[in-house]
């Protein structure tokens, strides 16, 4: 049997960061692109407050700590952009999020939706994958080895 013992030389302590200890609410990226914002979201904000006012050419990167889901961010962005195309890359999707995407599409927020999802979705949620393909078409779904969040 192989066993290990803690060795401070071979196993240095792991640095632990507690998100609640971060006090800086907004961090700006270098001034080479003033339209890019990096924001840290804490519990007092929602998706619309987090995103704020969008501007043409803007990149928005965020850390949410799980205070709202990706679908809430999509809805908040589409409130400002009007009808557009939506390309999603994620490890998985759920029934509730997919139903919300259908609702948003039915409100004409998107003229097209495309998905890049993990191969395991066809094994884990075959009915959901079939529903996505029925709603947006077979060409709207691509499967690969994806672990994006």
C-alpha cells in the first residue's frame, strides 16, 4: 500500500482565496481598450446591475460568484441589444435554462441560437438535446469535448 505524509518541502501550503474577502468591486483593465470592463459581482447586485449600460465595441468580463445564472445575463444583454444571434458554448444546459431561452426567442430577442455543448449531454439528457434540436434545428447544435462554464 502506498501512503504519503505531509512534507512541507514537497507539498507547500495551498493558497486559499475567499471571494467574500475581496473588497474591490470594480477593476478596470489596462487603458488600451476603454470599452472593456472587468467587474466582480457580489451578492448585492443582479444581472442588469452587473452589466450596466452597454456600448458599441464593449467587452464585458465578469465574476459572479453564482449570484445569477448565465441565462439571466443573456436576458439582461438582450434587453439592450434587440434581436440578435446567440452562440453559446457550455458544458451543459438544463431544462429550466432551455425553457427560458425558448421564452426569450419567442419574444424575438434572437433571430438564431446555436449551441456548442459537451458530448456527454446526449447520454445524460437525450430528451433535452432532442428538444433543443426540434426548436432550433439539427444544425444549431454541435457536440464536442467541452468543459466551459
